[in-house]
């Protein structure tokens, strides 16, 4: 194969999995505890998907919001190198700030999509337990005009009955991909399921026709979320003690 | 590979257009025990060469897309051969000519798919695997089960053209040793969303180019190839390496080397099925590639695209040979996909 020894530039494509996490004060106790445990535990599974079965490298980016918003790391990190820093709660629920920062980083220049020539659509997973405390409509409208966001796999979890489910549905684009949980155990299972499923679907190379009602990755994702939700054992009422 | 030495009064001559095609199952498809959904083919005559690659969609409701891509490849070669019989009319507006060709391919593909489905109706086993929505979609429109992309290109002594629906790439090597893609881009084709022969708007979704100048070589490939490279320059360099390999090595050896490399490419790259078909003007490419090599050696510069070459030779009449003598000895169509995995 000598002639081909000089061929350069072979690389896998990249899929970024975004965790957008509410760390407002109302998340204190078992809610943030479940988030910390579940994300820390699912990262090795994502690493294994990246190594064993994905058609793409999987990177992870974490954005937290309370009074303001900030990235856990200043770039998307390869799943195999990602270290989870436990999140502590404080402040309010400035989700508009989170949407603004997310929009900035869903970009090639100055953003996290630096492997643009070889990037799959990202997967974005939003978790929140409350009502927005800042003006989020404009930031969300801007985000929805972002082509990376439009193409992304999206899911949201409403942590308890006080979460703004309508706002979360605005974010994902449909109610099917908004899941409501009432207990720490259900939250942990959900985080694991959504993270693993998004990583599996998002990192696959299969293509889909553009025609009208075709099944895209998002609809495939939604279907799996709905099926999972049907089997999820959870309390009907909030129980975060 | 159709490299056929032909004895003439003047000694041994080589066939003017040479080509090859190869499809290799994706590494991720091997892991998931999925069949190869790509198909490829080529055809060479003394007057022109045709290359085709097709990529079946492979999603749940496209469960016969491996058949769809195979049918598309065969239909395209047949339709283009028919098209080339009317070459004397090619002074007409190229846009309408290519549009007619694309319509013929879509019509023939739909007919062939329906004929296949008539001979081999969907089985209960196939349909039972579908969700309700997908089951309805396939019942309403059986072509959906066979959905595939298609890229076909033709090289002649005077011009070349290419047609494409869906993702994938077409590389044209010109007389200056520069490789470029002339198919207009479709901004909708990103994030693994593609246009398809099974689209209701398939006619509108075709894209094409026509170059009224002799070109040296063409390569078409499914998206699994380009997606294995970090940028287009590396992909074009790879195409150039293929041409060099076929020029320097015996055909069988060149094919084996390419097959081996494609297996590595899908493993280290996209994980997707990978298909490539190539066609080249055997005399012109030798001049161009040797000139590039010479210049590269002199300048210690391997960036081949940067070197202007003016050594392309117009076709000499005697090299075209007699059409009857030069006719393909191995049959009209040379479609195959040796890597096909039906398991």
C-alpha cells in the first residue's frame, strides 16, 4: 500500500454533547446531588461509545447558569479526557444568559465547533427546575436562528413541578423531548439515558432524505425518549428529600 | 479495470479511457452487522467513460437501500449510454440536455424499483421491524424503502459532465494538474441530511455541471470518503494519489492497494461505507502526472496543486483507434461491488 502511505488528513468527525445545567439555589440538595452523580457516572459510558461504536469523536461541553452563566471549560473536551467538576448551587435562574453564551459557542469562529468541516450536529441537553429570572425570549429567538442549533439533537428535563415546561418546550421545539421527573432516582436514570442515546444517535453517520416528513435524527431521538419515559418509574409528585 | 492491450498494425495500443470502481463496507456497518449500502460502477468505450457511485440511506424505513443503490448504478450507466448515442445533438443547451438525462434516470429508477418490488414484495419480517409511521410511509411510497443518492460523471475527448443528487463528491483533474469539484453546492446537505432519488422533488434536487474542455480524469465518491478527511485539500490529494497509483501499477495491484486503503480509511475516518469510481484519459493523465512529479522533484515541493503544467496533449487520432477494434471485450457495463456484504 506504499502509494497511500503519504495520504494525510484522515480524521474522524466530531460530535459535541452540550450539558446546559441550572445551578440556581432551588437546585440545592438532592437535585444538584443527583445531577453531579449522574453526569459523573455517565461520562465513562460516553467514553466507551466514542471508543467502541461511534463514527465520530465525542466531545463534551458544560454550561451552567444561575445569576449569570459560565462554561465549566473554555472549550469542548474529548470525552476520554473529560473530568467532571462537581457543581455547587447559588443565585437565580438566568437562563437567557445561558442561551446567549450557547449561541456564541455554536459557531466556528471563536466557538466550540472548530472541527466544522467534519462536525456532526451537536446534541444539547438542558436541565432546569425553575422559572427564568431574566429576559430569555430574545436570546432564545437568536439561538433558534443558529444553524448549528437548528440541526442539533435537543432534549430537556424539567426537574420537578416548578420547572417552566413551556419554556423548555420552546427550547427543544416540541413537548415530546421535554421530560418531567419528580425524584432523584428518576433524574439520574434520565440523565444517563438521554446522554447515552444522544451520543449514540448523534455520532452516527447514517444519512436521511430531506423530503417532507422524513425521520431525522431528532425524531428518532424523540421516539426513543418517549419510549423510555413510558418505562420510567417515577413518583407522580415531587419528592426531593 | 479495463486496461486491454489491443494489437493494431502499428503495434500494441492501450485503450484510451480507463476506469475502475470499488465499494468497501463501512467499519461501523461491520460492527453492527449491517449490509453495505453503497454501490459503484464504471463503463469504458473508446469514445467516453462513465463512472457512478450511489449511497443507500440505510435508516429504518430505507431497508432496501442496498438494492436501491445497486439499481441506481445500473440504471444510470444504461441511461447515460443511451444519452451518449445522441451526442450529435449536444450542441443544444446543456442545461436542458442534462435535465432530460436526470428525468430519464429518475423514471427508470422508479420503474426498476417497482419491478424489483413486484418480483420481491416486502416481507412480513421486513415490515414488522418498522414503526407505524415508517410502515405507512413505505406502504404509500415503496420507493422510500430503496432511497439512494447518485453521482455519475462522463469523460470524453472533448468535454465532460456530471450529475448528482444527494451528498458525495465529484473531483475533476484538469490539464494543469489541478483538481476541483464543479458540481454546484447544495447548502441543505449538511448534518447527514441528503437529497435522494426517492424524493418527490427529485428532478429539482439534481445538480450538474458541463465543461466544454477536455479534462484529464474524474473521480466520484460517496460521502463516507470525503467525511474521512479533515478538509477538501486532503481529499483532492487522495484522489490524485489514486490516479498516480493506477498509472504506475498493474490494474489488479492498484485495485488491491486501493481496497486495502479504503478499509483503513473507513476505520480511521467516517466509519461509513466508502465507494470510489474513477475514469481517466490514459495518455493525458500520464503527461500531467509525470510533469507534476518532475516539477515536484525539481522543486522538492509535493504540493502538486500549486504547480502549473502545460503539457496536456490533445488527442491524437491514431490513439483513438478503430471503434470496432476498441470496443470493450468484457461487455458493455462493468458494474461490480466486490466488497458487498450480504450478511
